[in-house]
C-alpha cells in the first residue's frame, strides 16, 4: 500500500517558480514509475511528467523546458520544479504512479499563477 502526500503549492506571479514535493510511504515506492498530474478547474486530469525507477523522464509538450521532475528514492520523494509559470499552469497538482493507481490519489496541492 502507498500513501502519497503532495506539498509546495501556492500563489505565484507569472514568470515565477515553485517546487512541489510528493512524499510516499511504503517500500514499493522504489519500484514504481512515478508521475505528476494536474487538474485545472472544469478540465480533466492531465499528465504533466513521469520518471522511471532509474530516473528517465518524460514531459508533456507544454512543460518541456520549464518543468523538471526528479526523485530521491532514499527519501521516498518525488519533486517537480516548475519555472516560468504562466496563468494556464493554475491547477491542482497530484503525484501518482504511472500508469496511475486509483487508490493512490492524494489531496493534491493547489498552484495558482496570477498577478
């Protein structure tokens, strides 16, 4: 069983940066490909980025060059560094395995980009 707790969201101005963290419980974490997802108001939840057990990464087109996903298996934590944030990045951000597991969804962390 894995429990995921996201943190690090907040209000930031356009062009600003935030670093999200996702702390995972359970020894299975190290064997999971992990991902960040986001859900904007009135929209479906979308994939943002993924990272394999060995550290290989994938980014959705809109995030390439701006977001960086990383993981620390010793700390059971996944990170998302977000730079050059824009209002369209406003959403609740979630971490999960990839493919996602329904039972792993946490509360997410709100990111609001506004001047």
